[in-house]
């Protein structure tokens, strides 16, 4: 049964999996498809999904996921907001779990499962399962599978819309942590992500690296650079070798290298201009 106290925001530009994400939400739920600089055909397809549902399509010409999340949060009918990536689906009971948790906590991190398609996606799924275990002990506010109270999210300024290449949720998490704001992990708030193919994995990590350079330009220091290096640390590689075997080690080295490459693509001057740091 749909809840009448929770809004679902789906930030998207143009994703053929959008209809699947929408289908995973209760038909009576308050759903906002927050479209960022969408092509006309994608916009028309999104509007067609509204038939027979309590669903709205909001549009901004500002590109990037951050702009979509912020717009969707502002448009949400309820204080409780669940962010559902367009390549994910809510699992049964997830919306209810988010709602219960948001009664007590302003920021919630749920569990993310990943569909398995081939050897690479199976390895990526194992990595995500390990991350769920890490966040169960020390949760951080990274997506997918996040929810928040609208007022608290907007009071912090929402996501940084100048972050176009990835890691906007990571930058927001840093702001939260600097203010001492806690995140609660809720294992029953579960989404399932499409299979993480080699192409998806590699392209996304280049973007993460570029986002990490932006974070370092914005705040100073080497936090982002150190985060890129984390996948290459001997300790992490040993853990992967023991828990998941040699392929996981290869994946970690490759993705760590791509993050560093993405980081290097963003010059200090460009990153500072982008974030307005001088």
C-alpha cells in the first residue's frame, strides 16, 4: 500500500530504464520525475508515464543529477523524500522502511543490491554488498538508496549544482559530516540497481574522479585525491584478494586508475572556476 507521507524523486535526463523505476513505485505514491536538460523525446516519454498515477514531471535546463535532486526535493509534497535513481527499483517494503526511519532520523542510507548479468556485474555486486556492510557500521550519505527530510536537506543548501561529473552526494556528505549530522542505516530500505557492466563501471569512476578534484578545489586539501587512491591501497587490495579473488583486485586497480585519470583531467584552475573558489 502506498504511503501518504513520503515523496519519491527520480532525477533523470534520458534513461530508457526510467519506466522500470517508475513501475517499482506504488501507483498512488507522490512521484516526481525531475528531468535535467532532457531531450524532447525523453520528456514526452516521461510525461506519458503519468497516466493513472500521482506522478508529476518537473523540468530544469540545468544539467546534472544535483539540479534534479534539488528541484525534486523542492517540488515534493511531503517532508519525507526518497531519492530513486532511474536505473534502480524500489524493492517491496522499502518505502515503508524509509518512512519509519525518517520519523526518527533526518538522513537515511538504505541498502543497495545489484542485479547480476555477467562475471563483471557479479563482481561489482559483491563490492556493493561489502559496502552495505561497511555502511551498517559507519553509514555515510551516498546514493543510491538514500532518503531525507526535505527541510533539513534544503537547509544545508541541497546538492552543489556546479558538480556535473559525479560525486555530488559525496560533497553533500562532507558538508553534513563537518556539521556533525548523523546518518542512519536502514537495511530494510532496499533498492536494486541495474547490472553494473564494464562500461557503466568505468565511465562512472572517471566521473567520480573529476568530482573528487572539484571537492579538493572547493575545500582545499587532498581529501578527494586520497579517496581516489583508496582503491589502490595495499590493504584494500589484500581484502579483495582474500574475500573475492583476483578479478576483484584487477577491478579495483583499474577503477582506481580511472578515478585518478578523471581527477587529473580537471585542472586546478578549471575546478576552481567551476566551484567559484577564485
